[in-house]
C-alpha cells in the first residue's frame, strides 16, 4: 500500500505541475505564477534546457530533468511569427522530497519482501509440524493397517483427528462384520432347507408327477432360490475369486430358465455376440446378476423384444418395455433383485448403468475391465 500511494503521489504531482504551467501559458498576460519564466524562440532557451526540447516540438507540456540545473515542467505554445514560445516552471524546490520518497518506497518494498519471506518460512515450519505427523500416520496405515492410538507426533489436533478416524474406522468395521455375519448366517440357514428341496426335486425328476406344470414351477422356484442364496453368500465372502465364466453360455441358460415369464408370446428374446466373451466373474454370480436384470425386463415388457448384446468388457440388455422409472405408481418395485445386483457389481469391481430410452424401453449395461488381448 505504501508503494502504491508513493507511485500515485508521483503521478499526481506531475499532473498538478503540468496543469499549472499549462494554465499560465494560456493566459492572455502571463506572469501570475512565481517560478515560471517565458522564452520567445528556441534560441532564447538556456543551453541546458534547449538540448531537451526540439525547435519543432509539438505544443504541449514536457517534463525536463536538467541535471544540476534542476527539474522543470515546460509548456510549448506556438507564437505569432510561426516559432515557439516556452514557459519553464522550475519545480526543483517543490520536488525536493522526491528522493526521500524514493528512499521511503525502497524501504517499504524491502520491508514487504522481508515480511513475505518471514511469513513463507513460518508457514513452511507450521505446515511441516502439522504435515509430518499426518504423513507418518498415512505411512503406518499403509504398511501396518491401522496406526497406533495417540500417534499424533506431539500435535494435539492431529491426535484428536487420529482418534476420531480410529473411532469411525472401528464403527465401520463393526457394521461390516455384523453385515457379513448376518449374510453368512442367513445364507447357511437357507441352504439347509434349500438342499432338501433340491434333493426332493431331483428324486421327483426320476419319476415326474402327473401335474407336470406344478412340478415345473416348483423346480424353477427352487433353482431361483438357489441362485439368490448363492449371491448373498458371495456378498459375505471377504476375498475375491479368480474364477471366470463364458457369458454366451450363461445368457442362454438364463433365457431357458426365465423365458416362461414372458407376458406375451410375441416378445422376441435374442442374443447378439460376435464370439465367446469371458468375464472375470463366477458363473453363479453372473446368473444372479444377469438373471435379475432379465426378470425385470420380462416383467415390464408387454410387447416387442429383449436383446442381450455381449462384447468384451460389457453385457447389455435392451428392452422395449415401459422404460426405467416410468412404471405406474405402486408397480415400480424391483424387490431385492436390483439391490442385490448393485451390491454384487460393487463387490466385484464392476459398474451398473441403467438408461431409459425414448420413446420406450430401457438399456441396462454391466461393465468390467477385460484383460488386454482377451475376448
């Protein structure tokens, strides 16, 4: 601010002096302002002043520094004989404080630079004092899992933050473990009666009952219940698997399993694929995820077609139904199916996108990152 006001004072000073000498030069009878001397013609100028002003100088005001002779503001005006008249305003005494102002401005600038340097050093010291404990905490978290309580590097704020993070991490881990236990317990409790039902279905298949339609519904219900249980069990597992599956085969199995759910016999179910596509996913999980999406499409498609497109990195299902989010109020529930699909995609690092098409229809896409060079 000191430098700004100093520069402003320089400019204001020049403007004032130039206005004074211009006003005096334009008077009909000059001679009202002490310190202004009139010179008729360039030859009348003192040599130390003439060397700074050309004989054909344009009529205006000039600022001239004449060294040891002083500092002048000169107004140039045309004369009646075609020459020039010069009005020299000696401002040497009036600008005697300029050198002092320059020294003051230099001192202010130096002080400001020193203050900025001191502030930068102080900020660096404070940042290092606060940052090093956080860096050590991050390093220990990466190498050892969880940093030891109270390791705040001597900074109370960092210790408080660390304690809060540890408490939050403990709550999250407790909730995750509680959910895993529930999934494991629920799945195992379901697997026992499910195994009994599957065994009974296998026995009945050897000698099918007379009511074939009822038996077929029972067989399908048991199969779907097995898939659901398998999906919940995968959510409870902590480690990922290296298993993979061929999506064309899985898609054909799903069409055979859920094709009877078509609301109309005119709905076409097709698979579009250029060849085998392997996905990094257990076949049982693929059946759960893609089977639930297919069931939703069948439930909301009254006519048209349902197309499954398979390509490296993506499995896409497109239907001509009412469109996602456009179902009538009270009929838009997807049950546990869509929620289970979303959680399984997160569990295996996939992505799920659902898009409503115009004027009707829905496109659902499951994406993953295929290995380079694979199909």
